[in-house]
């Protein structure tokens, strides 16, 4: 029975990709408990298996196409139990092999390797040679695979082929694991299963295109050319993959599917996420890229990462962040469906293709800052001014968790060269950097290492024409730029280069538990930067105060834009100092000033640091921001549990918030809240969360009015 061969080649990872690791564990327990057996003698075409009382029909199409008579949709526990059990393929009742083994020891149910006795009949898979999955893929006729995939799937695969970057290809017994990190694609080719037997977490509508893409990456890695059908765009053509002007029916169906998944998650509650959901969200992200929605793809991948932490009950998991991401994704799907034609390209976003490794850049170092997240991720972000592009580019040295003890705050700054020929971040301020073969992505991030070579040029002078064009010296222009960057279509701005005409000395704000620093532009408009009194910020605050008091000429300030539910704020992370007509960057997290060793501001506010460590400060907020923060808090608490109905005490609170919103002129938010009060549900809740987030993004009290 050759159809059994495909089941032997399905390892646990491949079966988990069909469903989830949790469901596979439950299926394995049924196998161990002896709840799986032949329901009838198998034939050459397939067999019937009884799994925990349910009837599973299996054939040469593999587990993905098996059928079960239970009510669960898709791949159920019974199909997985049958697949695990069939890997050892015990003889069927009534056969000669079954009679011979009646008194013999039976192989353990669910074992990964066949332990049947030699000489067993053809109904056992022990005589089957180990399949070579890689050999099968390389021997495939491309034209036949394209035909199986279909014209539409072939076109989509061609569109993404060049963007996939290098693939990781690993042979694991009868499984060929194909990974494309650029697209977050993980796919498995199962020996003897052919194209239709491939496995991934992709939604059904996207599988043909993504599985075909995976095969083409294997062919490309082996040096084989891809003979795309004539009607398919050449994947090496830079115009390939351009999004159509309007939404197709398939795209609309995909967006509707994303929204259904989000509403399902909200109904479950973000505190109750199962291990099934993160793979589904990752697969949706890959499919969004396939459907020419790169902006949506990025948000879905981020939500998948948050859901992964939630499903593992990780201490750094944040249900509130998950709900806010879900609200943004829901709003983006709605906007894509109903936006006017002119807005669609912005809403789709720009695909992050492979790094353009042919760029030659001349970059002025602006400074760096150290960061650390609750999850243990930590890193050093380094910013540069790119005169040719008229903006800031950045690169990041980082580790995802605390497993690398050699990577710490000081060593990242002093010990690690970024590119061939470059020095450590601590020495970058000595000159301008020229990068050849720079790996620059479309979102203005520089890849580390690779074939990039660096050389040092003289530092810019403060009277250089290039420097005069850099950054913002007019806060009204800055305000327009930041507000344009907010919302669904906005650019993801993280760093801002400010060139103040003058500034005040930093002042402590005891009520707000922060250090405030006011900068003035050439129109004498004021801009307020803020650093919270936090133990992690202490060194930065001390260094800022010392450099400001040093008497040296301040040429510019590198600030980081931080968006919170209480509004956006700017935090200073580095300074540009004019020394004898030459520019030099100062990273406030690392570089202390030796010019002025007088009284330190932080010495007088040490008790504030202690208070900050003991209890979080209460940040005063404007009335409208306070109202939205209260609303968000209530919605997030309900989103964590999935209980979206309203009890009497909550209704009174929400009605109070609605009156306040009307009083401060936020009529749109108030009307949406009224709709939620009239008909509580996930849709209105997500709309409210998104409106509150957008209002907070647009509220930049540090900007001139």
C-alpha cells in the first residue's frame, strides 16, 4: 500500500503545521491510550481508521486531505491521531500479517520509527526505502508544477520570488523544510506527497502561491533557472509585483477573512489566546504580503509575535498592546475596502523587498541610544543623516533575549564593528561614514555585515551647505510633518533632527516626574522635550544637563518620538556640538561632559528617582486625553476577557465619559461610544480603540499651536 508512505514522512513538526502543537499533543495522548485502530482492512487506494470513536478516511493525498465524520472543521484531533498512528502502520485485522503477529509484541502506538518485524507483508511500510525529498523537488518538471498551481498562483509567486531573498533549506528525513525569512514563510515538502501534499500554516486561498514560491526557492538555490510561463511577469523585473489600481475580489475576500479572525479573537479574549492563533496570524501576514498589502503584513506579523507571548503566558505579554494592534489592523482593513482610488497605494504600503545591496551612501553620524524591553530584548540604535535622501537612516545592534551574556550596554558601544572597515559605534563620531554596497531597505534601515564596506571621510563643518539643509529649524514645519506621519497612511517616524536657535536650561517637573527642556526655533516658537525620571534615564539626564551647561555651541538635537495613550512626546537621545567649526555627535547614554563639573541637577532630584522606583508617577493629562485613557482602560479590560457586554456600573462610567467627550469637542469619538452603548460588540469596541489611539497620536502638546 504505497499510500502509507506519505504518512511515514510526516514528522511531528509537519503535523503541527497543519493544526497546532497543542492539538497534536492531545492527538498523541489518544494514540498512547490505544484509542486508534483500523476500522476496516485497508486497500491500495486508502483506508478507514477509527480514532476515539470517529471514522477517519485516509488516502494518498495525505493528512491535509483526510476526512473525519466529527463536526470539527479542518484538521481535527482525530485526523492527527490517525496520521500519528499510521506512521507505524500495523497490519489490518484479517490479514496474514495480523495472524502472524497475534501473539507477538505490538509496536508502540505513535512511535516515530517503524518497529515491525522483518518479512512483514506489503501492508507494512518497513520495506519502503527512505525517501529523498530534496531529490524529488529537484526532479520536478517546472511546467507541470506551474499547471498544478494555476495561473493566478503562479503570477503571485513570480511577483514575490525576487523579494524572498536567500532561503534556508533543510532536509529532515522525508521532509524538506523551506524557510524564507524575508517573507516569514515556512513551508514543508513531504516526500511522496508532491506539490499538493506540501504543508504550511498559510490560509487555504494562499497555499498554492506560497507553496509554489517555496519550490522555486529550492530550484534557485540549486542553480536552476525558473522558466516562468509566458503570461507570468518576470520575477527579476523591477516592475513585477506592482499592486493593481483597485481591489480584486480575492483581495476583498482576504480582508474580510482578516477581520473575521480579529473579531473571533476579541470574542475569545486576549488573555485566553490558544497556541493555534499565533501560527494563523503569521500565515495571514505572509498572505497579506502575497496579496500586495505590505503595510497590513507588517502589522499582522507584529500581532502574531504578541499573540505568541500571550499563548505562552510570557511575563512580558501585553494584552493591551494586542488589542491596540488588532484595532489598527481592523481599521486598515476597513480603509482598504472603502478608500478612494488615490489613497489605495498609501494604504497598501511599500513592500519591503530584499535589501538593495548596491547603494553607495555618505552618512553623518547623529548619535546612538541604548534600549531594553520587558521581554529581555535589548539593543543599540544608531542614527545617521543621509543628505542624498534628505532624511535619517538607522541601524540596530540587538539581541532578542538575555541568552547572550556577552552582549551588553557597554560592549555594544565600544567593541563591535558594524561593517568591514568601520569602527565601533563609540568612534563613529570622529568622521563621516562612506558605505559601499550598503544594504539599505525601503524603510530606511541599514543591514549590518554582509558585503558592505565602510571608509571614513572628514567630518562635516557647521557651515557646510549639506548641514544647512538637514533637520528642522522651524517648529511649524515640524508640526506639519509629524501630523502627516500619524494615522494609517503615516510614515513610521522614530527620530527627528532638531536645530534650535536657542534653548533654556533643563528644568525638573516634580508633578509630572520628568525633566523638561525647551528649545526655540528661528521664529521663537517653543518646543518642549521630555525625559521621565526613571532609573534607566538617570545617566542621560545627568549628561544632558552637563553638556547644556558646558558653554559649547549646540548645533542640533537628535530626538526620539514616543507615542503613548497620553499623547506623543519627544525625548532627547543625542546632541550635535559645534567645536571649532566642526560637527561632533554626543550620545547622551554614554558620553559624559568633562568641561563643566559643577553642581548636578540630578543630585537635587535624587529623591525623585527613588520615588519613581518605588511607585510609577502620575502623569497629568489634558481632560480629553484623560477621558480617552479612561475609555481605553475599560475597553482593554473587557478585551482581555472577551466579555464585551456592558453591566450597569460600566454603563454609568461610559455615559460619563461620553458627556465629557462631547464637552471637549470630540464628537466623533462620542458618537462611536454611543453606538457601542446601544449595541456592544467587537466591531464597535475596535473602532473606539482605534479612534482613541489616533487622537492621542495627533495630540502633540510639545508642538507650537
